[in-house]
């Protein structure tokens, strides 16, 4: 058909329309399908079924505008904190407007933190090591060991230690005390300028990680420090808008200046007393509980005794001792299956001992390590610590979801301990996108150079959740931390009421921010 010249335009237009119409129809159906899929995914997302109030919607607009701006800038500069090692990203995070908002957000509870890695190590250096009667020695491996004693630690000195030195006297002989204190701080944390070089593999980072607890043990297990440490740690979390904590605690012996050693019962009582004292001075603070823990490097006979101890402590302190866990590097420790005989003791005795197992904190697949998840499920673990390998076990994933068993996600810990380098690739991203029950926690924030929960919430919100995560996600995570706590139902209701009051104020302030 000739279409040259003006007389041919109507025919050409008809032809183009005939060809284009199916495309336009197709485009409309694609748009509809697109929107339907987006809506389905939004509903599936953690918190996706929450209905926000008008004020929450406004607050969400403010928050997501800031988030979008930060992500857009990161795409341009290729500097996105969750994709960087935390030690490099920390200063960038602290400049983030989103991070500043998250610090103010009522986060509910910290359900996965370890007893003596929850308070900034700077406090140990500047406060504790300046106290009278603090001595130190050096091991052949170069590790420091501390002991409070008067007039001096008992003799003979430990075989693995040099002569004891009074720290107060040692500092007086130094030309540069600040440099010494800075070196102490480096000894107490994993922080380093070049983490990839300093920690070439998981064994290297875990070796330094374990050495830190060896080093600080003589400081934090000194009775006056023990009390102050717990109080100051609660203060640090309270300032980060965390109102309740459940601590994994190994309850090592606590000692006095004269060498007297206290029992584990004394330690639990002291935790309770300090928490009560703290609550009197801090409105809204809910409290703490202990998850008694032992190390997975120990043999079965030791763990059998630990299970007995856990049952005894829970009987003596039902409102303080929540249950039992096994801690330590999963890759090198015993599997839960190895301990099956010990872990069945409560059931055989008709005693209820809730478990809170670290399980699946590994990159290995199809081994006894990641199969700890199977045992955790079989033994009805109340929560699963980390659960990093959960998405590799579809049957466990499905059944644990059916049982409403949440995972405790600790983003910074997983990155620093070399399970994942870019938190956008964290397996919890899949779980969060599908709405699997979870809480965010910080594991050992002081060792990582972090504080409270805000840094981990930032990494989860910006990196793991991506742009799909919004105020609904944050709200659900905070509510989950109370819902999946071991508080009694009546206490959960009270805690939720306290949290809601603070949440509403936070939302009002956020909604009132200028655009």
C-alpha cells in the first residue's frame, strides 16, 4: 500500500495503531500484574500486614524520603555502609539521618546479647583499670590478665603468667599514658583499621574474639565492678531506647578483693538487685533475665552438669532465669547432636527447661554444624540464635515457622565474624521479605565497637531489608522483641503498653519533621 505524500498519512496511522494496540493492551496488563505482585510482596514482607495510623503514614513518608536519599547517594558514590565492613562503615553510619532517627526509636528488647560484651570497652579502660588494687600480668602469648587484690595477688603466680604488676604504679612510670590506654582499648575490642588483613579468616577473628574475654575476665568478675558493669550496661541500652534485656550469661565465679569467691546463685541475685535498683531510677525500664549458658567446647559430662545447674537455677529463680543455651564458635565446637543425651535430661525428669540455642551460625552446608538447626527444632528451642543457615534447610524453615520460632538476627556480628561481607546478601533478607518471625539484636556490641541496638537496626533496615523495609518493618521488629521475650503474659502486656506510649511519641516527633 503506497503511503507516500500527505494522502497516505491516514492509512499509515491506521496501520501503526493496528500494530500498536496489542502492545498497549499488553502494557496495561503488565502494569496491573506489576502492581499486584508488588502488593503481594508488600503484604508478605515482615510488618507488611500492619495498618499504619495517619500519623504513622506521615512519619513513614519522612523516614522513607531520607532512606531513599541515602540509598540514591550510595548508588552514586558506591559507599553504602551495609556493603562495607562495619569498622569502615561506622563513621558513615553515625553521619546518617536515618541512623539518628533509629537511635530515637523505641526498640523494645535486646534478646540476644552476651553478659560482658554489652558495655563500651572505653568504660573498662577509663574507669575500671584506674581503680585501686588492679594488677596485671602477661602470658607467653602476649595476652593480658587482670586481678584485683590487696596487697597483691596470692602466690604462687599462675604458671602461664609473668610477675604481677600494680597497674597504678605502672602508669606512673609511663611517659605516655594516653597511648597505653589506647593500646588497652585495642586489646579489648576487634576494632582495627584493616580488618581484612588483621583477620584473614574465621579462625583468626574468633581467636582474637576469644582472647578479649580471657583478658577482661579478671576485671568484670571483680564483685564491685560486676555490679557497676551491669548497671552501666543497662544505662547504655536504656539511652539507646531499649527497655528490656535477656542476657546469655555463663555465670563465672565473681570474686572479692580478699579472694572470696561467690556462687552462681549470688550472681543471679546480684543481677536481680541491680536491675531493680536501675528500674527505680529509670522510668519505663522493664528488667532483665538470664539465659544460663555454657561453652560448646566442653565434653558431654560437663554439659550434663550444666543442664542440672540450669534446672536448679530456674527452680530457684523462675522470674530471672529464662533457660539454657550453648555458646562459642559453632564450626569448632561440639554439635547439639553430640550433646543429645545431656539435652534430654530435663524431659526425662519431667522438668521444663526452655532452650535458646545458637544454631546455624555458619557458612558450611550439609554438615553437623548447620544441622544444629535440626536439633534446635526437634528440642523446641524457644528462639534460635542467629539461624544464619536456616534458608538452606527448607524443612526446618517451614516447621520452625509453623511453630512460630523466631530467629535472633545479629547483622554486625555475622559480618565481623566473617559469615557475610555485604549485608545486602545476608540470608535474613529472604526471611524478612517473606515475613519469617525475627528480632534484631547486637550479640557482643562492645567487642565490635558498637553500642546498644541502633547500629544493628540500621544495618538491618538499610541493608537486609532494602528499600522494601519501611516503618512497618521497624514497628514489627520492635513488637516482636516483646512478643518473643520470656516475659509472663501480664508483663508482656505492660511492656507493650510502655513501648506503645514511647512509640507514639517517637512517631509524632518524626511526623512533625519538616519535609
